[in-house]
C-alpha cells in the first residue's frame, strides 16, 4: 500500500476485532457532546488512532464511560487520495485514562464508533 508512509498500523485493542487494524495518526478533530454535568461542549483536539470500530483521542472535557460524542475530522489529501475529505461519525465512550503528567489535564479517551458515518468531499480552493 502506498499510504504506509503516512500511517503506521497496530493491532486493534479489542479482542473481538483481532483482524482489524488501527491506524496511528495525528489529525485535528472537533468533538461535540455533553460533559458529566450535562453541559454541551465543543472541543478541538487531536485524534491519536482510528479503526473501523474505535477511535482514540485526547479530551479535556469531562465525559463518562457510556457518554455519546460526535467526531468531525478532516482527512488530508495524499498520494492516493485526490481530495480532502470530511468524516463525521458518532460513538460511545468506552475507556477513559487519566494521564497525570499530561499538560492541560487532557485525558485519553477511547470511543466505540457507530457503524453509520458520513464521508463528505471538501471543495478544493483555487490559488
């Protein structure tokens, strides 16, 4: 695959998906949902990895396991991807890991992704 230069793969974390690959990549993502006080939040953060079933990211907003959140990320153009794409997907928080040395008090959050998603083209700008 030509895109191996852009992504490194690692086995997925859940035992039920042993054949599935998660791709380690750092992409900006906008996360929306409700925090543990039921307040709506919208946070721009970094995606760490994604597979067909799960995504892992840093999140400052305090959510709980079982919370539903929405992810909105832009996939950049690559050698095999001619146009930028926008991925919109929702899911349920399945793991929250405190990182005591993490600056900004962000927590590592793993999300089980819904099967439904939207993949939208992003119009390229002419310079």
